[in-house]
């Protein structure tokens, strides 16, 4: 097998991922990735803000109930996009450009195929799905109206995000970022026009979202002619069960993380409705609050994911080239940045929670009281979350997806969901809020043991 280092006089590799300073590379790749992921989160958050101001907390509750549909789409998108990008980076590190081109071609076909299948599935099974995700009688009309339209955009969302990952792995993080930013800007402009100007309510927010996704998708697909490290040809666009299986396997860690978020959302929604009915808050206030807090937290998580995605091509390429010192430097620098971002987020949510949450509509006194309490307890371990996510996804980046998947599921499926079901039996609504920080602390300790052992083995 050939190494990544050629014999030029400078001793540098042909690809800057192998020789440029790690700090500079992480800035170049992570910052556009962070912007892209934050912008992606804004698709739903902007809707939440305008719906909260224009429709009220029932509208916010409706988008909360509908949000898992997008999360499931993102699970498939990340499995395909990150799975393709990881293989792409590893092949480039080994100087296997033809194999990298085949990965890219099949990845694009998978995005189109699975995006279309998922959109049809949603249109058929929408109502029972929304009911399963906690839709109450008052919320369901809004949720169905919103989701019926948003489902149309799922193929475009999948292609846009998947192509964004491939462009980043190819060394074009800014193009990847712009593919996301264009759609978000369009969505932000159209939201107030459709919701307030045309008085379309939640339907207006949905149409604004998918129009932005379509434009972003078109821009992302233009990159098929702009690849720098490979030349895509017609024969590279071939699907096989083997290629599909390998791509999903390599992206499994990221995909399962999103699936786990969906499971968390389902259990959380149903739990807050059930236990909320036993309190002065009722059912709809906790349901709306859970959606708002999870989406605000999603902004911080988007930054964490941006750092993960920005580090993935650097880690993957250098691991493929057996330059392990650069792999370790990338991980530790990413972990430090994650901790700082999490600490800043924690400070904001602990000191100014009412200011942040009021952006989404103030509601009545009970609504704000519960929202502030929810945010302060639920998000208290933010500084550790990013490091845990980076460490879990590190294994996917180096071609060890099974271990990465287990660690990715540690916080959510293995710990958080069971705790969310057990603790409320003893502590009612407080038990639901405490489940998150307890799961965060335990999963951080476990993943630290695994990552330390893995890094020590790289010699």
C-alpha cells in the first residue's frame, strides 16, 4: 500500500491535509462547518421564532412534534454523507483517487434514492407518526399542516447536506458552508412574508423552509463539476448493495446519534405531557417548552457537530496516511474548542435563560417559569457534551464505526432514555429534567476511557 507522502523536495504531501498546521486546518474546515451546521439548525429555529410570535405556543408545540421527522431525515443524511466522506478521505490518504470517485458517485445516488423513499413514507404515515411523537388534540391540526408541506423538502434536504459533506472532504469547506447558508437566508426572508404578510401561519413557515432547501440543493449539486481531488465520470454513478452497506456502516455512528435524538424526543415529549398533566403547567406548556429548549440546545450541538465535521477529513486523511501525531493533535484541539463553546453556552443558559427563551414567544407566567427551570437543569453539563460527541465520532473517522456507534448511543439510548423513564417515578417532572445531566456525566466518563486507550495505541 502506498503512503500519503511523495518524494518532492519539500517532503510534503500533495494534499495540505497531510502537512499544513493542524490549527490552521481546523480553522479552515471547522469554521465553515460550524456556520453550515448552525445555519442548518436555524431552518427549524427561525420557524420556531416566527411561529411563536405569529401563532403562539400551540404552533411551537406543533413544530416540536414535527421535528423528529427532520431528525430522522438527518440521521439518514449523516449516515450517507459522513459515511461517503469518511471513505472518501481514507481513500485520498492512501492515494486511491479512483475508489474515492466511486464512493462520491454512489453517495449521490443514495441521497436521491433514500430521500425520495422517505418523503413518500412520511406522506403515507404522517398522522400516526405525529401522534406517536406526542401530538395532543389541540396541537395535531397545526402539526399535520406543517409536516405535510415539510415532507416535500426531505429529498432536497438530504442531497444538500450529503453533498456538503463530500465537498468538505474534497477540501472545499467554504463551498459546503455556502450550500447551507443560501437556503437559510432565503428561509429567514420568506418566513415573515409568508407567516405575517400572507397570513399563512405554520404552512407559511413550512413553505419558506422547503423553498430554501430546494435552492441550497441546486447549489450543492453544482459541485459535481467542481471536485478538486477527483474527476467524476458517468461510470462512477453505480449503486450496489455492498457499497450501500459499507457507506451506512461507516456513517453509522453519526446516523445512530440522530436516531437516538429522535428516540429522546419521542420519550421526552410523551413524558412531559404525561407528568405535566399532574402539575399546574398542564400538557401543552411542557410540550412547547421541551421543543424550544431542545432547539436552543441544538444551536450549541450544531457547533459541536461543525467541529466534528471539520476535524473528520483531517483525522481521516492522516489516519489513512499513518500520520498519527497529526490525528492526536486534531482531536485534542477539537476537544479544547468544544469545552470552551460548551462553557460559554452554559453561562448564557444559567444567567440569561429568560432572555434567550423569550425570543421564541413569552407566553404566560407559568410558561416562562417552567421554561427557565427546564433550561437551567437540563443543560447543566454542556461543557462535557461536545467532547463526548467528538470522542465518539472520532472512531467513525478512523474507520471503526461499530465502536463509535456504541459510544454515540451511550448518552442517549443506553443512559438518557432509561433514566428519563425511571427517575420521574420517584421525582415527577424534576426526574425528567435531571436525566440529561446524569446521563451526560456518566457517558463522558465512559467515552474518556475508550478514547485514551485508542490514542495510546497509535504509535
